[in-house]
């Protein structure tokens, strides 16, 4: 009987210990909110951020497009870049608290002057505001930890995220850098136009590339050239080009006829020796955006001479 009573007391004690531990763990979990930010990506229509002491950058949805603005300059943003941003900020979960007092803000770069301050709006109403600081990159595991502080809070959180990189690249990183995205296999005609001359490279029904409909060209050379238009981009923007001088400074352009597209793709080249280029490029796929290039840059990929595609004569 005494043995049964002892076992019963042990059982009661173990049950009590179980619930005590469970309550303690639950309380501990409640004291740490792992989900720092939770947003509806479909409702987000504006993101405003400032990198340290730089001027504020605004990314705002207008219709189906996202417009990025800074210092009075507004341009269309890259869709894939905005998608990457939304995937990073809509659900920010902390892996732990690394510091709890303001004296640690500077070392993690989450103070107002050192960090990147971000405000996110849903349906034009401020939803979240936080500061991203420095990051650590684990070379062995290929993982990145960003440090985040919610505005108004003292705590600094560790987050397994590329937030610090996504928001640390400045205004140009959010702009549309693409001049052309055309599948090489769907390009059927290439027209090069200079001020005084023009020549046409086209593909016949047999798949042979011809110069002005007559001279056979090396199809491998032509198709290799067209690979550049699969994804032609440049980070070298030229915002000081005078649009009113386009006609005067025009040098040449290439016009690509592409299957399943109503309008051809046109890339025009201008020359302005006052600018850093001195070549300035504009694409019909990214109108109003100008790119700078020197003679060995992207302009060399776009513009070629007919002899670049000639069939090499066999040596005797």
C-alpha cells in the first residue's frame, strides 16, 4: 500500500513538473516574437527607404508598374527587383535577439544615422517601419544574417535574410537595366541603319541568313551575334543626355524583327562627346532610359559590319 502511495506521489510530482516546464517554456516563447514583419504582398503599394545619410528613395506602385524615385528623378523599376524585395520584407522572422539596449545600436549599425530605415505601406497606409543594419555572411554555409531593429524598439534581432544586400545598392539598382530580351531563335530579320547607309540581314525559308536577300552569310556567326539579345542589359545609365539633341547626335540603329511581336525592337545609338560614354544608347523596350558606353562596351555587342558575318573562304 505504501508502495502504491509512493508511486502515486511520484506521478503527481512528474505531472506537476511537466506542466510547470510547459508553462515556463510557453511564457519564454511568448516573450520573443519571432515574426517581426508580416505583410500582404498584394496590398503593399509603397516602400520608402533611406540608406544612411543618402536621400530618400521611394518605390511606389502606379497601375501595373512600379516607379522608383529619388531627388526629383522618377523611372520605371525592374519588376524582378521589386518581386525580390517583396519576398524579403513581407515575412521577416527573427532567429534570435542579439542585443537589448541602445548602446549596441552602433555596433550593429541599426541607429538612425548608420542603418537603412524602411517604411512599408499597405493601401497607402503605413504598416511597418524598421531599420536594417550590417550583415554577416557565413562562407561555409552560404547563409547571410542581417540585423534588424523595429522602429521604436531597443532590441536588435538576427534575421536569416539578404535584406542588407537588397536595400544596400542605391537608386540605380532598382531601375530597369534591360535594353533587350528577345529569344535568338525568334529573331527573323536584322536591319542596320546608319546616317547614309543601311543593310538588311534576313533568314529565308530554308533557314539560311542572307545579306540584302542575296549573299549567303555564315549562319553560325549570325546566330552567335543574336545571343546577345537574349538578355542585353547595362548598369551604366546616362541621365544627362539631352533628348532634344537626339536628331543631331544620331549615329546609327539596329532594328530586329521578332516573331510574335507586333512592333520591332529598335536600339538607337547617339554620340555626345561631352558625356562620359561617349556613346549613348536607347531601346524601344525601355524608352526614356539612356545608357552610356565606350567603343569596347555594350555598343560593340549591338552594332556590327556586314563582313563580320561573311563566310570565310577556304584556303587552298
